[in-house]
C-alpha cells in the first residue's frame, strides 16, 4: 500500500504515538517510513557519490528524527501554525 505524507497522517502519528491501542500500528508506520527514507538515501548516495558533510548529516538526522515523538509533535504544530506577515 502506498501512503503519501499528509497533515492528517502527521497529526495521527503525533496523536497516537503513546496510545495503547494505536501505538503498535503507529510504530509499524514509523518503521515503514524509516525503511523508505533509508532506501531514498541509498539511491541519493548512488547518484551523488561525493556528498558534503552537511548532506550526510541531513539524511542521517532525518532518519533518526522520525523515530522520535517530539519530531512529529513539532511537525504537527507547524502544520497548524498561522501568523501575520
């Protein structure tokens, strides 16, 4: 099944992370996201053999961050954040 990242999905992940009934499903989803990010990273490495330290840090940080509840809560907050400019 193909799932596209959406504001609703992000909200659901943040909301259900610690829910005893939905937490297992959420963790399975996180594992799938990590697997796909690692696959994308490997493809990126093949196409860009000389990556900068910043690029490497970006990918490694992203893969690590998606395994943390705080990341999803911040993401959810920003998606629902408004301000005047």
